[in-house]
C-alpha cells in the first residue's frame, strides 16, 4: 500500500494556535504535524481553516418546487458557503412521512447533491416511525407545533403521541416551537406580534417539561433569549436571520424578511447574541422562495429565507471582528451538529473527516449576483462577509475560486438504519 497522501494542507493554524501541516488520505486526516508525501499541496498560511460546516436545517425543495431550489443548486450554495454536509427537512411535496417517499428523497439527493447529506423524516398522524427510522432518517421533524409554510401543525394529542413513540426508538425529535395567532399581519412588526416570542418560549417550556426527560428533543430556530432559557437541557439551534436581522432595521413590509419564527425587535436580537455560549448549533433554516412568490402583499407572501450560502461567511466576518473565537464557531457549525447526528466529526485529528473550508482575509459585501440559490435574492445584500476560496469534501477540493469540481459526497443515514 502506498504511503503517499492525496492532499496536504500546509501551514494550517490549528484550534490551539499551533501551525502544522494536515495530511489527508482516502477522505480522512492521516497525520497532523510534519507533512507526509502527497500528490497535492494547498498552502494555508494567512487563511482561516475551518472544519466543513454541518447545516442541520435546510429545505432543498425539488420535485414540483424545483423552481425555488433543487438538490443541485442547493448543494452548490452549501459548498460555496463552506457547508459540506446538510440535513434536509421533510416538509417537501409530498411530505416524507412514508418509507417510499423517504427512499425516493434519498435517491434524488444521491443523484444530484454535490455535498454530503442526511435527511429527516416527517411526522403526521399514523406515521410508521419504526420503518422510517430503519430506512435511515437522521431525525424526526421539524415537527410543527404551529403551522408554517408547507408545514401543518400537529394537534396536542398527536404531538404528544409522536414524541413518545420517537422517544421509545431513541431517535431525535426536532421541534418547530411557536404559537400563532389568528391575525393576518401586514408588516414585520405585526408578524412578530402574531407569532410572539413569549408564545415560542411557552411552547418550548411545555414540550421540554413534558417530554425532555424521555425523548431527545432538539428545538429548531429559536428566536429569543427566553426561549433558549426555557429549553433546559435539550439541544437547540439559532439562525443567522435571527442574529443579524431585526424589525427596526428593516423596511416595515419587506416580504424578503418574512419568516417563521419572525425576526424580532432590535432588543431581542441583541439579547439573543448574549446567549451565544448556550447555543448548541447555528443552522441556516435555508427556505427559498422565488421573487415572484415574495413580490406580493405581505400577508400573502410565504415565509422563508435562503441562507445556506451566507451563514458561515456572515459568521466568519463577525469572528474576525473578535465577537467570538474560531473554536466557538467550529463547535456550533461543525462539531456539535455532527455529534447530534451521530456522524464522524470533520477536523484536524487523525481519523477525522477531511472536510474543510478555507477563508481568506478579505471582507466583502454580500451580493446576490455571487450566490447560487435558485431563489435569486438574499436579505443580506451588502452585509459584510468572508466567503471561502476553497472547500474540501472528503479530501478533495470540491469548490475552488468560484468553480465546482467532482468530489465524493456521502449520505449519512441515522443511527437506526438497517440496510
């Protein structure tokens, strides 16, 4: 067997500050220290090298919704933003509530995705949880406690029964926790009032209190500090749009910023940043819609924001400002999501997945012209960001200076998978 490596990343600044070479072979880190002989060397001096992000909350649409996004365009966006693994949500059309629909979704992703992926299973009355868990579902949900675009709310009885059944499997249950009022809001402030932060926190508290001791709960896209406090020991995620956008900093009826849960007040946004150390995961909740669908009166516009490509670039820019450490960013965007999914970590130690994103020094304004989502718009136009110049997937450069290259993306089935 040859001792040559496939790739060496030279002069990498490791999390502890040491500079070393990372030698990669067959998709895994072989050695970190002095370089081993290699077919290819990528110099990394002056670059920020991060483990590939694991975005555990995306909606890659496809099927009759391919105009919004499909696996090819969505995975291109992911790679160009530094994410090498995504977790697709099951509120597709049709929803992934049967083994057949789930199998077809895995097949579609396997044919089209440029990045690695996992897929969650949907929850509805009568769902066969055992069959879906054995088919490879990474988790169940997002499970809707309040209605959202393409997501029907479960009744309290159905929700409770589902969480009990999921708990018996030892599977994760991901929760969309909200309370939605009956009003049809005409602007962002009204949308915030109709789906208030207090209602979100109350729903989190109720579900965590009733099921947190038995079921592995994960709360999606929490938008307020008090919701995070209510989650107890359950894991949770926060999105860039709740960290970076607020009602006061937006045009009042801007449908491009309409999302569930809503963006909150500037005070709520700032309070959310103060909870940084308690946040387990940053996830994009990438939920693209076309401009045609968004360019309607506010109350008629669907909720959702594309964000998989801008998530890491926005955060890397804040990291460079000293808001948080590189290790903290690695934890929340790569290592903790991997642990929750039960997949191998990407990182710098021998045996870890050789997925990396290399970021330069330049901070640039976000421009929709540079993005790859079929949605064709972004709420972050002009925001400061640092985009990766090179993204490594399984030890192979999959994205480099704006071009995509063939790599070997993987499907990561859940812990209950029975081939």
